[in-house]
């Protein structure tokens, strides 16, 4: 499929792609279209850049993986788990359900982010423990 962009849009796309090493305008366009379609399919979900890369998150809220990790750790189940998450994240339950719907559609992606966060947490805890042993 061939797509034609307005000259101003194409220049903005190229400029944004140049700002990220290794990213092409074509690759950026692919990512933005994919993310745009996901946001249409999952209202309330946006995409954010961060130290761990680009990831799905609730608009003005936590990352989707953080909601999933919380729901796994909380003692409550079902609607009570959603209510507990709503209280913890200070969000209405409907916003949290958007994260669950996204997870249902993209569970492999979110599971990888949960695993990455757990691994990074273990490394940080190990470093802290080593520091504490040194200082003891």
C-alpha cells in the first residue's frame, strides 16, 4: 500500500524519526499507525516513552503492565480487585477496565513488560542488598 502525506506532515515525520537513532520515517509511520489503531480499539489507552521503551499506559495513569502486576498481587478477586486498584491508582474502575481490555488483546506484549519490570526490580534489590552488606 502506498500512502501520500502532506508535505508538512512528511517533514514533521522525518524530523521526529531523525531524533531517534536507528528509526526511519517509514518505521515511525508504521509505529504511529499501529499505536493509533490500538488507541481507537482501546479508548483510554495511550503510548508513552520511558527508560524501558515505548509502552501502553492509561491516559494520565499508570502503565498497563503496572495495573496487571497490581491485580496479580492484591488479595481481592473480581470486582473487588478492580475496586482495590481504583483506590490505589485513584482512578475510576472504568479506566482500569480499559487496561484489562488492552491486556486481553495484547497479553504477550504486556507479559513481557511485567517480566522485564520484575527482572529490573530483582537487580535493583540485589544491588541495594550488596550496598547494605558493605555498610554493615
